[in-house]
C-alpha cells in the first residue's frame, strides 16, 4: 500500500461529505497544504436580514481547511477555529475559500483561509488541526 495524493484524499473525503456537497462547493484546486473551493450562495442560505447566514462562509472555509489539512495523507481534525466576517454576502454571490498552510508540525498544524467575493476579502478564518497517526491509504483493491 502507498500514501495517496491530495486529490485522492479529497475524493475519498467528498465521497462521504454530505454537508460540503449540500453547500454546492466545487474544488478549484487541492495540493499538499492548500485547498481552494468555490460555491454560490443560495436563497435557503440567507437569514432574516436577507444576507447569507454567517455559518455559510464559515462552513466553506471549514471544508477548505479539512481538505488542506488532510492533503499530506495523514488524518487531521480541527481543534480550534475562528472567523472574522468583513462584508455581507447575498443570494447569488459566488465565494471562493482558499486555505493556506501556515505551520505544519508533527501533531499540530495551522491554516489561514481567506473567503473572497469578486476579489474582495469577505471573511478571514483561522484553523488549528490535530494530526492523527492514521494515514489515508490506497487499498490494494483500489489500485
């Protein structure tokens, strides 16, 4: 067996990730230590103010974090996250979340995720993950 690529990890994770699929997130790019996802805000994602619920930008950023942090082939789970919302989002807005690795340690890693709309920063997300010893592997039957 061999460790799989970032794209293969993404595919395995997405096969079971109903929430990211519900968001309508599409992978623009995934490489070791980074991931870029995009999606369009839908009507059912908006709150009583007619703007996207804060959880939408947060969720897209969190998904980008998950794919970026697992991209090295080692299972990783978030242990701390935060977000700053800078601009409101409305129905029809296309947003892009880009996760970038800032520090990769043996057990912990830190990522920054920018969420943009039309080139403008709308949210800034930071995530710390715990890196488990479990590896993503290609099963012999998958080769």
